[in-house]
C-alpha cells in the first residue's frame, strides 16, 4: 500500500455504542473526530471570514463541486493554488462530488428530493435557489436532468446552460479544486423511487465508484495529495444498503482502496439511522466515515452513536442568516445534549439585554445582546447574519467537543 495523504487513528472506542474518537491527519492539519465540518458552498462560509472560522474553533471546510464548477470554474480555483488558497483557509478542506446537487437541482427539483424527504420544510436546494437569485437558472434548472449509464446531463442554476458530469469529470474537477478529501461520483436517489429503480441506480453508482477510483489513481500527483472517499447508497432497503457497504469497502483498483467512506442518500427522517446502522455494521472500522449533509445536532448525536466520524450541513449557517440560533437547554436533566432553537427576530427579544446564550464563550455572546441582534435583523443589517453564524458554528464546535469528551469518558 502506497503512502496516503491522510491517516485515521482511533483513540477511544465506546463500550456502549459504536461511537469512537479519532484524529484524521491531513496535509493541512488535523481534524479531531467526531467533527462537524462547516459548509462553504462556493468557497466561502457565508458571511464570515476564515479568521473568524478559525477563532471559533472550526477545523475544516467542505465546499460543493457543483457550485464551484459553475462559478468561478475549477481553472480559476486551480490558478490560485486550490480551494484552501483562494479562500485563504489554511486548514483541511473537503469537496463533495457534485452528484447530490446535479440531481437535487435537476431531476429532483419540484419532486422534493432533499436530505429529508418527508419533512414539511422547504428543501435545501429550493432555499438555495431562492437565495442565489438566479431567476433564469431556476426556470431552466426545472428542466429535468438526464441520467444515462455514463453520467448526468443537468442545467446550470445560473444561466440554464447544459452540462454533463461523468465520474471522471467529477474527479478531474475535484483534483483541480485540490481539497484534501474528495468524494466519488454517485447517484442520490429519492426514497420514493421504486425498488427496481433503486437497484439499477445502485449498480450505476457502483460502476461510477470504480471509475472514480481509477480516474483518481491515474493522476499520480493528485492521488498523492488527495484522499478519495467512496459513497454508499441503497435508499431505504436493507439488502441494497448492505450490498453497497460491502461493495464500496471491498472495491480496489491496482490494490488500492478508498481512503474513507461517505454515507449518502435522501432519507425519510425516521429511516436515516436504520440505514446508517446497516451500513456501519459492514464498513471497516479503520477508516473514517462521513455522513453527508446531516447537521441537526440531535441527528449528529445519533450518527456518532452509530459510528460516524464527520458530518457536514448548511443548516447551522443558513439558520443563522435567517435569525435562528441554537441555545443549550440546561433545564433538561435527562438529555445532556438538549438544545432549543431561538428566533432572534421574535418581538419578545427587542429589549432583551442578555446575550444569545448566557455563559456562551463565543465572540457574539461576549459582546452583543439579543436586543441588538433583533434590531440588526429588523433593520436588514448584514452584521446580524455574521454574528449569528459565529454563535451557531461555535455551538457546533462546542457540541462536538462535548461529544468527544463523553466518548473518551465512556459515557456515550
Ligand atoms: Zn454564543
């Protein structure tokens, strides 16, 4: 086995669950796991600088290949020396494969394919489209993406232009973007698709996994500095999930396997942990497991207990921009991770002189009141989103530190 750019060292294995603490060493520093990875979709964690991100304790950033491919284009990022360099972030970086967005912004738009299909709230990408303000693109993106055995044809959300992603293309783009950890190209299906479709799709995802691995190994320079994670799919079906976990964990080319694993899929919320349980009973323990697109604190805790190591999601940062912040709920004596969501736009905070959270060590809580936050949102001042983003990401960092302490102490 050739030297790989990342290593994964397990520190503590829980006796009570599948939880573990570990360290992922990358060429740009360490990630203590379990960890939440903030999302910088378009090579920026919206509304904050990398210095703020570092100060609040975040260790890595995940960006989206789909968005960076469309804008500014991988050649521009490469010319800067890669994703970390262009955004002035010196820590570890991840990029996803673009598969989820190609499908959720193409095929699935209007069919409500999001991470959680049964939830009543608008899906991630529908909100994302509204935020992006690209009207022409939104209309054109409604034209369904076309999947064939080689790849997916989709429309740009920016200008409606047609694009074609194959596994090779996704890997080449991710090599240009240059993140430390990249993902194989996969098809993310809706749980509403019939089993026949899920089977066909899974075969395709498995073939694409091999093509992704081959394409990565072929580029020896990129291969030596970037780790590639394979993605497990299989919808809500136990046999398919297990088959996928087995296939992806055993897949090799020239004796080289994936460096870690992503667990993908669009879930009915109640199905998610069952699927994760099936998958992690098969994936080898000695490599990191990333649960894609999951970031609700209560879901993260469940994912940790099922043996997942890293998580990413836009939710904590998106919520912050719309005025919703996490606050620990210390009145709940049964759940040590209990928290509540506060909406700072609520009129009851307009003269509240306390911080967002009493005792919180973040920059925002040390310096500003709820009344000021309420005013910033009401006045449409952008600082509101920045300050709330700092608080929410600090909350996530603290949550994960607590999770690691609990695992190390044998209590989770
Ligand atoms: Zn705070």
